[in-house]
């Protein structure tokens, strides 16, 4: 089992922007790590306090994560933090060594972890 991190920045606090950004992030995590929904054990989503228009987990449900446990939470409200960020931690059953796991940081969130943003 491996944990895969990722983050993206939504264009705005509206349903479509949150779902679009989250869908793109999930697709990249799955593609870069060669995963299918059957490989996914669970996904934890967080969003910054300024994203309130929709649950990021809805994007996963719409993408076929029907029987995968999903959880959404609010990120810590740190002054000066990057706004409109959706983060995730995917727990996946994979034989890939830790060094081959690709963490995914998209859009403005890429600057959060330039050291591991694949």
C-alpha cells in the first residue's frame, strides 16, 4: 500500500471550478501511477476554507469511485496560505516502490511542493 499526495488550485469558489480542478487532479494521479479505481483503498480530500461551494469528493464519485471510501475536511486556515487549494491523499494498493510513486501538484499548487511535483 502507498499514499499518494496531490494538490491543485481551483479557479474560483463555485461548483464547476472545484469539480473541474479535482477531476483533473484525480485523473493525473491515476494516470501517472498506473492505477484503476480497484486499486484505491480510500481518498482523503482537504480544501482551503475559502472553497465552500462543493465537496471535492463529488468529483471522485462522478469519476467512478463509487465504492471507495472518501472523506472531505477543511485545511488549516494559515494566514498567507495559497487560496482555493484542493489537496488529496490517495491510499492505493500497488507494488510500486515508494521512489516510483508520482505525487501530483497542478496549476498554482505546483509551487507548494516543487521538490516532489511530478
